[in-house]
């Protein structure tokens, strides 16, 4: 090719091009390179490549790192090098460098360096990231408005509620749950979801929750309550929208449950005495707001000691793998297998099973869960309370608040509560730091039990586990050791620390005498 034509082609490119021969002597620099680095071609042409490299390095955010990367070429001249670098002089830019062996039009072998300005792409990516974060924050704000602030303390019952957001956390899918105190010491349990996503779905969910809370004070019959709520929903939202709801009215003293559903997946009960799974079927009315008369009926059942009631949204049964739903059959299998445990254990097992089922581990729909268990006969006078939440350091405050509420409810002494909460903070901090999965969503399960005269608090994570025998809890660890101080502090604050660790996770159990009896 004619050298002038070749120079013309190189000068027309948007990328900066520098070609040096096998001896490291620069043979070509195109116009874009001169503009990008504000250099004079005559100053570097026929000169050593390393001099130009030093000049370029002085214009970068990390000149030492740039020069260290180029050292690879000295040991392996034929290697290919790809870098992203940040230029600060003469202007702030993001550059992508490709450096590799090449042959010019005259047959000379050497090396070509190509600098592409990717500043626009980087700015666009940052803007997308900002918008994503903004959307995620908005989604969390809306989602927080759909859920109650806490879980009520109910005599004889252990309640656990949990919300699992879809893989794309930017959208609000309208799933919700709530606890509604009703006269006579009864408690309304409600779970539901609204068709659609986004702020409109969130508003519809909030309106439905408010209507249920308001009308439940006047109407105790679940079927009649849903009929009245449906009329309000129909008047407030468009005819093309509707709300699916399951409402259960619990009598804690007797274990009697009155319930009704509106287009919702049926609740399920694990019967502790027989080990059987029972689907609660009230005949099933239409979703709220769908028609003027949804045909809602009321059904009644009784929960015996150890029985577990599970309310869930269709994000569980409709979770898909290659077009195949998770289904009620697999849900029934899980209920039968884990219904013998606690509500927190069941929720974690269900979340793992659904997460393993869906394609690429991505949840496409939100999931709301509300699980209630009538305390077994041996634990009637020994309150148990559980919390399941994402394994994130920001949640330690929520854990302290949850356990602190339990300690207050059981009338634990103030100094004892302070020691337990401090030990709990150490256990939770360790779980957040070491107990997270690297490739998927991770959760913590907190359980509080009163076994007079002791209070027992456990923190369970899903991390890779560790060997606790390597730590002597009764002695202060070496100040230069990488860990162990938190475990030592726990040992000083409570009467007993038990650590059960395996590759499936770690449970740290703290036991402290709280009462004189």
C-alpha cells in the first residue's frame, strides 16, 4: 500500500494508533494519538517506544500501574495486553488500550498500540447504574410500605413472615402481608398480591391493606369481610386490575382458624400428629375487585399443638424452570419434610428449594410468606420467636431490635439483656462477615427461646462454615490473630456459647440465665 494512503487511513480512525518495530522504535503515530495525548509527532517518531509510554503515563490517574503493566512486554514481547486506564491530563477521559504484535504494510514486524476513548460509554454506564440504584431505592421504599413494621407477640403461637424480592429488585410486584389485631384477642393474618408491577401496584396493595384493617374492626366473618373489601377495591382501582388475597382469623386461645380466599393460592397446614399435609379449601372466591359479587365463603379449621399454617403468594408455586412451575406438589413435599421444625426453618428451606429450582437461580416474581405454628405442648409456657432476614451488615440493627423486644416481653433483667444484646451483636457481625454465600442470596435466621430460668438466642447463617476447635473461647486470643476476639467476648457475656458449623452453615447459640428460679 502507498505510505501516504496508509497514513491517510490511519489519520481517519477515531482510535489513537502507535506502531513500533521489533526494536521498540516508533514508526507511526496517527493524528488521533497526537490529539489525545497533545504531543508532537516529530518529537517521538524514530525514538524509543518507552519514552512515549512514560509521557503517556504522566497523564494518567495511575502512572505506576500503567508502567508496571507494560513490564509484561519485556518478558514476553509477543503477548497481548488489554487495559482500561483513566486519563486526567490534558482532559479527563476513560481509555481502553489494546497492545499486540502486528506487521505493517512494509512487512515490518513490531507492536501496535490502540487507544480507544470510551468516556461516553463509561458515563452512560454510570448513569444507568445511578438510575438502577434510584429505581432499586424507590422499589425498597414502596415495598417497605406494603409490609408491617414488626411481628406481633401472640400467646401460644410462633409467627414468622418473610419477603423475598424478585431477582430484579427495581420493580415492586405488589405482594404483601399483614397482621391485623381484631377485638376479642383475635388476630387477622392476611397475604396477597396485586396484578401488575410498579408504583400503581404498590398503591393498590396499600389501599387493600388499609381497607382490610379498617373493615376488620366491623366485620368478623372472613367471607363477608372480603365481600366488603372487594366493593371498595372495585370502586378504587380500574376494572382491568384485581387483588388476590387470603385472610385468616386466628383465635389464639382455642387454635380455631376461620378463613376465606379471593382468587388466591390455597393456604396449607402441616398436621403434627399425623404428619399429613392439608390444603385449606373454602371454595375460593374471585379476586377482589373482579366482579360485584365474588362469592366469598367462610371455612373453619382447628390448629392443634405443633400444627403449622403456611400462607404464601404464587411466586412460590409459579417459580419456573424451563417453563415448568415449581408447583403445589413440591410445596407439599417441603411442608411434609420441614413442617416438623420451626417456621423459620421451614421458610429457609422453602427459599433454598425455590431458588435452586428457578432457571439460573433468578426469581422472576416476588414471594411473600407468612407462617404460624401453634407451640407444641412441651413449649406452651416457653415462648419461641423467630426472624428470617437477608444476611447484610445493615440488618444487625433490626436483629438487635427484634431480640431486644423479646427480652422485654419476657421481662428479662436490664443488665442481663444488655449482655445478651452485646454478645448477639458479635455473633451477628461474624455471621454477616463470614456466613454469606459467594454466589447467591444469603439469609440469617434468629431464634429466641425462653427455657426458664434461661434465655437462649441463636444466630444461623448459610456460609461455608469453620472449625470452632481452633479457638479457645476461655482465653483472650493473640492480639495479632486474624479472629477469635468476638467469640471470646461472647464467652464472657453469656453462660454458654455453642457453635455448630458445617459446610451448610453455622449456628451460634447463646445461653444466659435470666431468672432466679
